[in-house]
C-alpha cells in the first residue's frame, strides 16, 4: 500500500521511490528528493579532440550544489571551479565547452552530464585534470558504469524541477528546437537528416528514466565521416578520434569492425547529446524537447531562449506544487538567445 505525503503517493518498489501525482503520472527515481553519489568514482582516457590523456573523477556533493566542474591546475595555475550551467557555455562547434571570464575550462562535457542527468543525479563535483572530458568509447556508458559501481544516495533536501509552462522555439533554415510543457518528466523527440545513404533521416522519441537511459541510450556512440577527417585535423579537432571511440562512416559502410550497436545509433547519440546539453538548465526539466536537424548549438540556443522568458517556466518542488521560486524573474532577466545557425552535416 502506498502511504501519503501531501497529495502525492510514494510507493516503495525494490528499494526505489516512485512518485505519482493525483492523475497517476509517474515521476521517476527518487522524484521528490535530491541525490548524489555514494562515493567517488574515476575513469581515464583521452580527449577526442585534443588526443591528450585525462582522468575524470566524480565526487559526491552536498544538497543544492548542483553539478560543478573542477578543472585541475596546470602549468602553475590554480584550480578552476565552474558551475555546469548554460550561462557557462563558451563554444558549441563540435562539443559543448564550458568556461568563464578566464576563458574555456573544460570541453566535451555532454556525455558525462547526460549520464548524471539520465540516472537522476542532482549533486556532484566532476574533477578533470585536463582541458577535455575523456571520450572513453564515445558513449555515456562508461560514466554510467562508474556511477552504478558506487551507487546513488538519496539526500534529505527536496528536489527542485524547472517546469516549462509554454512552448519556446528557436529555428533557422529548416532546423529547429522546441521545448514544450510535459508534466511526466523529460521527453526527447529527435529527428536527424544527413546526406548519406547509411543515415538519411532517423527519428527517436523517448521518455527519459534511469532504466531507459541505461538500456536505450547510454551505449550510443559519437560518429564522424571519413570525408571530413582531413578538414577536422587541420582545424585542430578530432586528434584523438579512432575506431575505439567513434563510429566512422565511409561512403558505403561503417568502418568499425564491430559495426553498429543499434540500427539507429546515430539519432540515439544525438538524443544523448541533447540530454547532456539540457542538463545545463541547472535542474531537471519537466518538458518535451523536439530537435529537428540540430546539435549542441541548437540545444544551447533553445535552453537560453527558455530561461530568457520568465513567463515560460517556473520552479516546482513536487509534481502537484506549482510554486514560483523567489527571485525567479531576476534570475531570468538579461539573458538573450545566442545567434543560431544550422548544425548539420
């Protein structure tokens, strides 16, 4: 039997809290309370763009910390601490780069952020001893494995969501992204289109829960085209890319010996990227996000446009409680959506 807390019912199911509102909507793992890691976990690899070795360590954090990157000092410089927030984005060309007034601090943040958000981790410190999050196998799966190895701890503080109240859309030249109200949690609706016979048009729609993220999304890898390699290398990108961390697409086949992990791995990976980029909202979104021919630039533009419109969102602590946070209008003031151009190959 469920027991009552306010107007929501909490059911204990195999040690997990699942919360329903009055309409019976499921709100996912530990929906009413914040979470963190039970212990620290480390992974090591190389940066996909820099090719440099890097170690990343996930640390537990206190309630209301959010996700914070700690860039280890190099060359005699001090450590840099940076909130994982859309206001910290400095570049979105081939990855999501975070920085501050001192310049870029850490690149390729999207996969580890997607793993944390996909598994429902609210508070963590991500310590990185280089300029780029390690690419690992090109997916979010190694970060999921690291989190699952140490486990997730439920904290006493209530979880705060960002509830989208009305549609917000950004688009150009047939590419667009839109956030709409969706009370059941976060839904991603991704459409991609590439002028390549192995990809073409692909669509994927998913309601993001920890189980779904592990099973349907985490293993989807980043991808690239052989025809673009020389151009990327000359521009200083993809110096660490290989068959071990990238799905490499030639004119008529996938070159990786093991082939594809999913028939539609390309659009699934774009979905992972969107989850990681939307994690920069600073709190879990109650929204449906539709992305058509988009990428990091579009994801950031839509999130920025949402937060710039104080009438388009509000904070809520529980599904049935729609309470506007103090200082909400002040927080949203002064943000403008960045210029957006197509992010399509």
